[in-house]
């Protein structure tokens, strides 16, 4: 398959727009309930723990540990030439949150390996967090 332009996520959704606003500033954030302090991931307006509709975005460090990874060697979409490695990263300061990213190429990664965020600039001003092994 040929390489196609990258898919652009919707960055104006009412539940996730704040996440993408922060990413444009190169800040990683999670949604937190203002009433009970629960982390709301995937981000939503309503807290399923206490019922509150009040929440805010809390900046986190952008450090984490590799929870899981897999190497993709069969191209399923022209935007993602193979091979690439899909990673699932558990955030250091919000361990209940796991974020997905991809790394170009095949990488031999180990569970619990330290990971750090980096920022991928996409067309139309969209910025998304990606992950790589920490230096």
C-alpha cells in the first residue's frame, strides 16, 4: 500500500477539546472531577463516580511506563506504513490512565520500560501526544 496523509482526529469535541488545546501547548493533561477528584479517562463531562458535571483539566508530567506493546507488520491503513509499534503507556502521575501511541519501525520494548511523551504536529494545527522510550 502507498502512504496516505495522516488521519486527523477531531480536536473540537466538547469532551476532548481541552486535551487537544493543551497538546497544542505541548502539555499533557487528564480530565479530573472537581467534586471527588476521580480521573475521567476517557475524558467525559459527567463523573460516573459521584455524578458531578464539574471537571477540569490537570497537567501531568508526560512520563510513564510501558504497559504493553505490539509490532504491526501488516499494513491495514495507508496512513501507517509498516512496520510500526503500538504502545500502551501507564502514566506515572495518573496510573489509572493508559494512553496509546505509535512508534515508527519495529522496536523490542520491555514491559515497565520508562516512556516519555513527544509531540506530533499534524496538519491543520492538530498536535497529538506520542510516546518513546525515555532517554
